[in-house]
């Protein structure tokens, strides 16, 4: 799975959870929640959807490590190894 594949999946999941957002406008170092104005409930739903899609488990302690698009892609790639 490439970075681009992961990025596309992230965008698709964000659109499902927060349909009024435009995730494709995110820059690599933008804070996802702040930039897209996603509340904490939707953020949690997003992490659950990511975990289910990629077959990983993101502990709550790691949430701070996945705040930006770059961090999230890197985190998923490491978890998938």
C-alpha cells in the first residue's frame, strides 16, 4: 500500500464521517481536526473507521501522534509493516 493509497482512503473516510468537509484541501502539516473543524465525536469515529479499514488498533495514547495528514500517513504505514 502506497502513501497515495493511504491518503485517498483517509480522504474517503473523512468525507463519510464529515460530508461537509473538503479533506482534499488538507496540506501535509495541517491539523486535521482544526482545519476541517471536526468535533471530538467525529474524530473518534474517524479513528475507528481507520482502524477497521486498515486492520490496525490505534490506542488513545497515540491520538496525538496522528494530528496531521503527514503524521497519520506515517503512522498507518508503520502499523501496516
